[in-house]
């Protein structure tokens, strides 16, 4: 059959761009369509701007802590619009990098919506393109529940462009985005009420981590409402919303951020013209090498609902490009022991099993856990504590999970995750010389079994 391209990619986020670039560099003829900004959620309304906000918010603590180390200043002030302006410039720079990466590898870019006509054809604008393979990398989109007044709330799509900081914000949800923004905005002097339907946030994380972060949030003065949910929202005036909770409470607020999960972005994609099958949550079903039930169509990243993390989408994009156009270098994505961090303040980072998961899987475990005040806070009034926890298989001594809540947790766990992937034992940790004095040394100095 005569095709215009060997691969057509729909969605130029982290995964789609990686698949397109690598495929083109392997010699394939590749085109990509993106109707929004290049780089997808991560670059535009996700990881990158969120981390910039988190850095900004962390300075608030640094300035306060500096007093104990002899510094004083009467001139501290925070300018939200400056942060947004600088963030926007940085994101624009990254958008341009994505563009030049695509151009340099010879990928044809269509800055338009693409839609399936059949399993090998898409329409972009008014141009029909025949492709030997088509990749869906359209990512995900915030999900909000359908309650009365929900139109008065915002999501993570809008939070990065707020014209001004509200005095009070309600944050709904108990996942990554909710805890990140609750602590970021609290540090930026916004009063925060967080509402979560479960008994404690960060479901799926280790219980010690969840409890530790809850306690730190309470110390920060975040107003936590667990075991409840919003039943309706009433707009009182442009700047004042009344929020009614299941438990009968009413909260007055200026802004409501819904962070209640993300749904696969498949709107207007024309999937009905293909044989692609969705799972019962609406995510695209794929096999081990990201092929859908329609053999010429593939899907990677958030749209498959696997691990909705940028590095996973990138790994899937690389693997798919190799599978299709450079078979000799292909190896499947390894989904075991994926490290992850929540950029709340303090950070959470984790790799491997939680204590509960390890026990549920039938492992007999030894738990090593330490809570301590970091040296960096010793001369300050800051009572924040850091938590480190290791879960060890009692019989083989293998480390099954490492968890941390504290500054630089993401940076520290990234290093430790190499050891865990390589099958490190607790003895390997113990035999590793500490770098003293650091926060990270705690991981190689844990001697006492907790339980
Ligand atoms: P999460 O899936 O992490 O959390 C969603 C939260 O919303 C949960 O607490 C969930 O409760 C709650 N929720 C879901 N539906 C409802 C509802 N109808 N009413 C009330 N509450 C509800 O989603 P996020 O939106 O925080 O993030 C999406 C994904 O993006 C994450 O899972 C993660 O993979 C990725 N991400 C990664 C980041 C990182 O790596 N640092 C940062 C941000 C996002 P319950 O627990 O009861 O289900």
C-alpha cells in the first residue's frame, strides 16, 4: 500500500515527541499533529511550571529559616505576576526547544487537530494523510465531578495562569496535584482548605508517609477536611464562593481548585472509525508493546492509563520507535520499581512497595524508619521533621521499598532507585559509607528494626 508517512503521531507531549523524533532518526518518514502548545501537559500545565511554582514557594521557608543563621531583611516581598511572567517565558523557551528538536530530526509538524478516518488515515485541518502506523499520544485532561456550581471552580489547566493570588483557596482531592498545590499555595501565603473524600490523602502511598505529610500540613496551618466532599458550590459574588460539604459545613472561599484525577483525552479523535478498544475506565487498551486492538494503531502515555508519569511516557515512546523502526535495539519498558515524587512541601518520594503492599504480597518484612529534624533547620524555629523508611525482605535482605518525606526527597530517591533496581540488600545499604552530614545519609545509617 502507498502511505504518505511511516508513522503519524497524534499529540506532541513528552511521549509523542520522543516517539516521533526517534522514529525519524531511525529513518522513518514521520509527521506529528498538535493543536495546543508543544510539550503537552508536562511542559505547559504540569510538571515543569508546577516545579517552578514549588521552587518559588520553597523560598518562603528559606527566607524564614535564614533568620536563625544570622540573616535579616526588611525588604522581602512576593510578586505573583512576576512569577507568572517569568514562568511563561521559560515555558515558551521549552516550547521552542521541542519545535527545533522535531525540525532537526525531520518530523513534519501539523499544528492542528487530527482525527481518524480509518485505521490508516487521519485528517489534519483539511488534509488527509495515509500512515502505515498511527500513534495516539494525546495524554489526559482534568476530570471534575458533575456537581451544582462546578463551573465556578478551576483545574490544574487554569491554576498556572491565575491573574492574582486569592486570599483563600479550597483544594479538592487527595492525590499528587492536590497535595502539591495545597502546600505550594500555602507557602505563597494563601489560606488553604483541602477537602478529601477519604480518611487520609495520598492513597497508595506508604501509611507512614501519608501520616507524616498530614502532620506537616497541619503544622503549616493547612485546614484539612478528610472524609467529606463538596455537595454544591454557590457563587455569591465575583470573588466569593459558598461551598457546602457533605458533613454539613459551609466554607466561604475565593477560589476552588479541583484536582480529582485525569481522564484520557480522546475527544473528537474519531476512534469510532477504528477498531481501537477502550478499557472500562475509558483508557486505550494496549498490549506489551503499546499496540492497540487495531494492529496499525499504537498508544502511549496517559491515554493508556498505565503509570501516568512523564518518564514512563518517554520510555514508551522510545521503545515503540525501536520496535517499529530499529528492532535490534528494542527492549520492552520495565514497569517494575518506578520511582516517583510528589512535589509537595515537604517533598515525598518513593520507590518500591509500601509496607502494606509488601505484607499483602506475603513478604515477611523488617521495617527501618527514622524521623528527625534536619541539621539545616537546627538553628531555626522550624519544627518540620524528615521521614525516611525502608522495607526489607526478612529472608533475602533485599530492600523492597524506600520512602521519604523531606527536602530534596525526589533528588535523593532518584539515586537510591538505581540501587533498588539492581536488587540492593539492606547489607549493601549498611556497607555504603555515609556522606556526612547530609539528609541522605540517613538511608545508610538505619540500624534499628522498627517492627
Ligand atoms: P490522582 O489520581 O493522583 O488523585 C485524584 C484524587 O481525586 C484522589 O485523591 C481521588 O480520591 C480524588 N477523586 C477522584 N474522583 C473524585 C470525585 N469524583 N470526587 C472527589 N474526589 C475524587 O490525580 P491527580 O489529578 O492528582 O493527578 C493525576 C495523575 O497525574 C497522577 O495520578 C499522577 O500519575 C500524575 N501526576 C504526577 C505528578 C508527579 O509525578 N509529581 C504530579 C501531578 C500529577 P481517591 O483517593 O479516593 O480515589
